[in-house]
């Protein structure tokens, strides 16, 4: 009996040691925002890498995957290849995100690239309360932000790999796809039909 107890204790101790050594898993979030007050129409997409669930942490990388072609002068477009990693840009002013239950609840990232007029030079990602004015999320071109895709107080979306999304100004949760809406409506219709059938049967045999 003692031998079994010692063996169980040893296994328990080993499992505790292993559990303590396992780091918190990092989460990555796709982001997108669409111009509503900027001067270049279109959507910017990218990914925030390496955040920690149920904690406040800095992204290990913030990559920009797509942007409207109109944001870049035609002659300069060949020099821009995606993805662009904003965490490698010259100036880093903010990088902190809070994740709760797999969704981003607040946070901000702000990096400036250079003063070259022909470069993408600034990325802001904000989630949570914004400062006054339309300063939530934007990607700009030129040292004077002469070209920019810029959102107002709502509109920035963060989604993890499992499809859980958070949208600035709205509650956490997935945004239903059109197919999902169709399935839900079909389900509601089936329930309604079943209820009506039950009522008719109840009346017929009452």
C-alpha cells in the first residue's frame, strides 16, 4: 500500500512540475478596419501576434497584410510588399492589449515608420475608449498623413483563429456569416412549423 502511495505522490509531483513549466499560450488576432472618415476608401487588414489570454501583454509582431492600392502612389507601389511588420518601424509609441476569454477587450498599438513622404509611416490600432476625434485606427502615408485610411469611434475588428471576434463599440462574440443566418432562420421556421402542428393536433383531438 505504501509503495502505491509513494508512486502516486511521485506522479502527482511530476505533473505539478510539468504544469508549472508550461507557459501561457500565445494568441494571434486578425484585425481589419475600413475607412469611414479618411480620404482613401478601402480596408486595411493584418494580424497581431503573441498576445496572452486573460492578461495584458505586448504583441510580438503586428503585420499589415493588405491596404487599398490607392493609398500608395502608383510609381511607389512595387516597393511595398506584404506583409509589413509595424513593430520594426523606427518609432514605437505604444503596444499593449488586454485579452479576456479569447477576445480583445482593450488595447492600443502605435508605430511610426519614417519622415519620408512616399512611405507608409504610421499605424494606429486602438480598441476601447478613443481620444477625442476620429483617432481610433488608421494607416497613413507620408510624414503629414496626406493619405490615410481612418476609422472613427467604431469599426475595428479583432478575430482569433477560432473565429471569436471583438468589434470596437460592440459586445464580444462572433459575427454571424450569411450561411449561419440562413441556418438560424431555417431553424426558427422549423420550430414555428412544429408548434403550429402541435396546436392543430391539440384542437383536433380536444
